[in-house]
């Protein structure tokens, strides 16, 4: 695999994929929203090419007249609007995202890509008591999850028509550099670095966290080796109490900082168990997580301190 087209490359997973592409000598062509405030984070590297192309531009025959956007081996579609907060239940917005995913497949076809890798979500499953497997039944509880599930089905069908190998990862909780400010890990780090005392739930939720660089490796491994029509939960494959993750982060910043466990009640829709079964991912691609949470937290804290 020599050339990969990536949408949504300025997020936590996308930036990790770009770093891995550079490491492996793979040319990464990034389709970016020209109005994005995150363009400055794109690395200045000969292997990284940037094309101004928002989600609404992908249906154009040629989003930007440029010799950059030509033949490619793989298309990784990460871009998706409305992933946090109330907009996750904005049906019109989420349906539009599913349509954009089909536009991405059409563009992948025009570019001669041999494989299309989507970016599914744990939200497709809904609340499940047990590990999430490729064949775990999906009962999404919000419009975001329903649109992701729709996109998985419809992009798979379109790829079959075009003769493109289709791979659908379902991504769980990823953390690391460039993660969103509102995620648990990043908001916790920011608050603790400011010396704030946090009010928290009891932290009994069993959770699966995967470091960004491992997620980037998993996504590229799927582009190269994922089976056609395959669905792959993406995580570390290990669950531990959320309280332990929080304490690891606190101890690396300042062990004396108090943590208000039990001061916030669980919500009615609180997920209490989240863990990916990554056996198929490992078997099909040879992937194996490399960065444990303590090391990943150290790297992430160091990155936040430099911002």
C-alpha cells in the first residue's frame, strides 16, 4: 500500500493514522475542510498532501483541480459531523452524514481505490452487557448510532457494486494527542493540571481505552489486511474500572489532588460495561496493542502540557 486518501484526518484517530503513514513511508492525501481551524496541526512532511475538500465537495467529479487527487490504493473515511452533545440526535444532520459516506465511496471508486475503510462506532451497538463482537446485534439508541449503522450497510452494498473491498471498524474509546477537549481523558487532564478538584461518578464502569497510535496502526492494518465485508470492533480488548484510569492520570499529574468519586450520580442511560473483542482484528491483520494505559496517559499529559 503506497497511497492512502483520508477524510477527517485532523481528529485524534486521523492524526494517528497520518503519523503511522509517515512512519511506514505511505503517502497520505488528506481531504480537509478549507474552513477548519485545525489545519495547522497537519504535519509538514513530503509524504503528506493536502486537498481542500469538505464533506459536501466529495460528490463533485473533481473536488479541487489538482494533480494530488489522483489514483490511490485505499480510502479511509473518518469525517463525520455532530459527534458530541445534543446534535447526536439531530436526525437530519446524521442522515446527511450517512449520505456523505456514500459520496466517499463514489470518490474512492473514481480514484481507483481497492479498499474502503469506514469509521463505525460503539454507538451502533447500543448498550450491551458483555464484550462487543463483530456479530453482536445492533440496537442503536440515538440518531448518531443509527446513521453509523445505516452507513455501514449502504457503503458495504455500494462497495460490492464497485468491486471495492469494504472494511468497517467500530471504534470504541480512543485517547491521545488531538483528542477532543470534552472527552473524559482530556477534560480530566486539563482540570487536574489546573489543580481543580473534580466531582465524579463512583467510577465503577468497566471500560476499554486504546491509545491513539495503536488505533492508527489498527486502521492501517485493516486497510491492508481486513477481510471484505468485515466488521471489526477497535479497542484494547481489556476492560478495567474507570476509577483506575482516573487514578492513573491523577497520580501522574499530582498524587495529592483529591478526586470526588461518588459525588455525581449515574445517568439513566449510563453504559456500565464497554469492551471490544479484538480477536478477529488480531487474527486477520496481525494487530496487537502496544501502548499500555499508564504509558499512553504519560504521553498524553506531556502533549497537553506543551499546548
